[in-house]
C-alpha cells in the first residue's frame, strides 16, 4: 500500500509555532506590568532567564515527539503511552481536560486583547470578540493558508518597530540604564518578590511551541522535522522577543510617563506617542493588531486540532462549562499540560513504552526533564502571586483559585463519572484478544480497503485512523505476553 499522504510542509509547521508563540502578543500588552515589576533590567534578563528555563520543556517535548513520529493525539496520546497501565486512563484524562480548559481560556484571552487601549462597554468587547471569532473560524474553515504570511508578519513586524524607534528617538537612554535599572512600583518591599513578578512576562510569552506536535501526523519525516520545528521556532521567538524588548526600552525617554500612560492608556503605545505623530502611532497599532490576529488564528487552529483529539478520544465532558480565566491561569494550565508527559517519562521510564527517535537528548534527557518540571511548578507559584501591595479585591490574583477549581472539577468529574466510561484504548480481556484478534481485524477493516476503486483523501484519513488503533491493539498484545 502506498504511504499515506502528508501535506503539511515543515515551513508551515514552523510558521504555526512562531504564530502561536507570538512573542509580540505576550510582550506588548504586558510591558507596563513588567516595567513596574523590575524595570528594564528585568525585561531584558528576566525574559532571557525565563526563555532559558522554558527551553528545557521545549527540548523534552522535542525528544518525546521524535520517539512518536506518527502519533495522532499530541500531548494527550503521549501521556497515555508514557504512563504505566494503571495510570493511563487517568493521565490521559487530566491532560485532555486541562488542554481543553487551556484552549478555550487562551483563545478568549487572545481575542479580547484585540482592544486598542480604549475602555469600551462590555457589549462592545463582546461584539468585537464575536466578530473576530467568526473571522478566525472562517479562515480555518475555508482552509486559507496563512501560516507563511503570519510568520513573515511576526518576523517583519519587530523589524519595523526597531527601525521606527531607531529613526525617531531623540534622547535615547544609555545602555547602562537599559541593562541595570531596577524599578519597583508594586508596593512590595522585597526585591526578590518583585523579581519573581518580573519573570511573569517571559514565562507567559515563551509558550505555544508545542504546535507542531498536534500536526506531526501530516508532516513528512516527522521524527526529524517536528523537533526541528519546535526548537527553531523557540529560538526564533526568543531572538525576536529580545530584539523587541531592547527596541521598546531604547525608545523610552521618561520612564514615569510610560508607566503612567495618560494619552494612550497602554505603555507600549505610549512610547510611540512621544516619538511619532498620530499616523505613525496608528500604523504601529495596525502592526500589533495584525500580530494579535495571526496569533489568535494560530491558536484557534491549534485548539481545533486539540478539540478533534478530544472528540476522537471521548474526553469532552457531557455538559457545558462556563469559564473565565486570567492570563495567569491560562499560563499555569498550559505549563501543567506540558509537564505531564515529561514527568511520566522521567518518573516511569520504560523501554517498551518509549524508544528514542533520531532526535534524542540521550543521557541528558533526565536532568533536562527535571529542570522542565521544576520550572513548570515554579511558574504555577509565580502566576499565583499578587502583583501589588496592599492587596485589594480588585488587584488580587485569582489565578490560584481558578487553578484549584479547575483541578477539582477534573478530578471530581473523573471520580464520579469519567472513570466509568473514559478510555482511549478500550482494552479487551487478554483471552478474548488472543482468540478473536483476526476476526476483530477482519470485521473492522475500513470501507476504503474492502471497497473497489481508488481511495479518496477521506478514505486515506480513515485508513490512517484504523492503523493507529491497530498499532495500539498490537502493543497491548505484546504487553500482555
């Protein structure tokens, strides 16, 4: 039988990674918070430190992805395959439902960030959300390929920002000020606490590099190309992020005016207000909003893939949930989703459940995985910290409450309902498997194989899905022996 069609090029996978990571979407809206919690020195070195730590997660996921080159299901299927038999159903359930919560929360956050700094009524925000959501859906439903355009936008945008500030700045700050000035406007007396708050921008921004994992079954030579897409996308995003941060800091003439933006209401926009005219500011906003749009579209594309994985596995709860999440809660859940397959491989190693692919960390896989898990746990702590003192109901960080509520719902739903019906592999009794294997395969052959004529593309998808299930059954037979 001819090999199944793989239509997604590695360049498009790289474009998806850069779009979903979208450092501009993370840096621009959070510039004011980062400047007040550590100042320029934390923007520069805090982002570098957070990126260095996040690279351990990227490396660990790339290592795992190389060992599962033809797997559909992404992190959910990784968790199932890496977990011991007794933990497979639970680990898959936690990963899938946490991914679901992250997907909806992050997509909502990205869409709402399209506001340009004004304070519209709630109905205006909802209306913008609906219109942009429909537009995102149309782009994906019509299969409009915007990955390359998005990658170019994400690469050219920061360069345009750099050239604009470099050409218009009159009294640039010194390099010493950019690299050493520490600012604390949080009300907290502890510098160490403020440093932890300053890491939040980098920790939130450097996420989303798992995007190629959810499309790897469509990529030729996925065992090599997917790890490359993860790591190249990560490195490019880091370089773009540092360039953007240094550029924005270079354009600051008066830090207090930027921290208290009286004209635009947004610190990153206020920088341009003091440098260029209204038309130039409008052009910068268009660049930022274009970045937000492509990021939101990429997120919806990734979330729709996750949603398909959840639907296929039967992981969707049987009732609808209304959830609202802060940026912190989104990042917390995402880091935990990354952490699950990495932790399973670290604490439950097994040569029968996982064999390294062509991209392998070798003996460094375990220490790097340990660093990744430590950073993920630290991120949960960082994103739970209140940002200002004294703590008020308005300034309180409710992310930890949302996280506890989410975990409680996941575990509670598992205990009272999902453990009775959720099963990605639906294992059969060993005796039945051994005696009825041939009959089961014969009666479950895809229609595309048993029918006459050349198969269509939808038939190839059916065949590929059937082969995935057959591979699972054969692996179960080997383990039973």
